[in-house]
C-alpha cells in the first residue's frame, strides 16, 4: 500500500488531509492545547505555505517538563521542536515508511510533494492500512482455497 492510499483513507475518516500546524513563535502551552484539542500526539511546526520547520511532539514537551519544569510552557515552540525531520513522499510504500519510523524512533511523518507538505501520517495510520491490506489478502487466499 502506498502513502497516497493511506492519505486517501484518512480523508475518508473525515480528516480531509488537514494537518494541524503551529507557528514557530507560538508558545509551547499553545501547542500543548492544540495537541489536547485535536487528540493528537504531534503538531507540525510551519511558518506557512506548506513548509515544515519541525515537529513538536508530546514526547518533546514531557522531556522538557521533566528537565526544567513548567516554565518551559512559556518557551517558543521553535526552542523545543525537533528540527531534523524525516519525510516521505506519496509514492513510498507502507513497509518503507514503517522502517523509517522504526529506525528513527518516531511516530509521525510529513508527506512532501514538490517541496510542500501535503499530509501527515502516523504509525497508527500505517499499521491500520497494513492490517486492512493483510485482511484483504487473507480473504483472497481463503477464497482461492475454497474455490470462490
């Protein structure tokens, strides 16, 4: 299954391909509120126009809270965000994306097309797609065995 198919299935779930973003100069508290409101684990840091400056995850915030306490909530997002971002394209397959996520130990991957972000997929999105694909393969094999 390709990334473009995963993005389409997310749009079918009502997500419409929308990616929650936050400006680099927003406060960490504002970003945490976005994460809570949208029930997501990471927010893309973007100065606009589909550009990706970084990602701020729950993990980034918790790590800094443990290190410095609540004062970090007043910091700008750009101070805590992960800057070195791995991305993927619409044409990559689910296995390649899962490998990137596993090796890099992260759960969110911006999808880039023509230098612009066109979506964001999570490890949950990829696992859901792979399970669906495996279920269809199983049904097809069972049909072949049963002579359907």
